[in-house]
C-alpha cells in the first residue's frame, strides 16, 4: 500500500507538498513529507498534523485514506506515542519559557548595572 497525501502549504498555497505513507511489507508503515523540513529528515508539522488528525492540511477527498492510515497507526501504538511525545514537548516548552524569562531578566540587570558603571565612570586601581 502506498498513499500520497497532498498537503496544503501555508507558505505557498498553490504548490502542495506530498506526504507519502507506504506499507511495503504489510507490517511497517513509513511516513515521509516532502516539505523543506521533511526533506531535511526532520519531524515536520505536516506529519504531526496528520498524526493529530488535523484535516485542514488535507484536501477534502483524502479524508477516507487518512482514516485507514490512522487506524493502522493506532493499532501499532504510534498515535499514543505521538500524543505522549507532544505532551512532553509542551511541558518542556513551558519550562523553557520560565527559564528564558529569568535569563532575560538577569541579562537585563547585568547590562543595566554595567552601563551604569560605565556612565558613572570607572576608576583605575593599582
């Protein structure tokens, strides 16, 4: 089985990307997107969208094929793993926001302090 989904591109709506789902041995399902990120072997938003059943990426006549692919992925446990991974990423992103905010606050304080020192003058000491 091989299914090729045409994925709407947000950057170029007239040129859809192809997302290929292949199952050559009957046991292993492979997903590959041909967007710029997918070509670089990265996990792209289109594959994640497909796993999350975000059908706005798809053209209307492809939804039935998506149901077949998702049923296979569900039986393989891939959808559960995808949900777990996305939840873990969301947690990491929330933690990162807190750390980034603290970093930016400390960096600003340090720069302000150094600027004040330079403005008020630096004394050479021996």
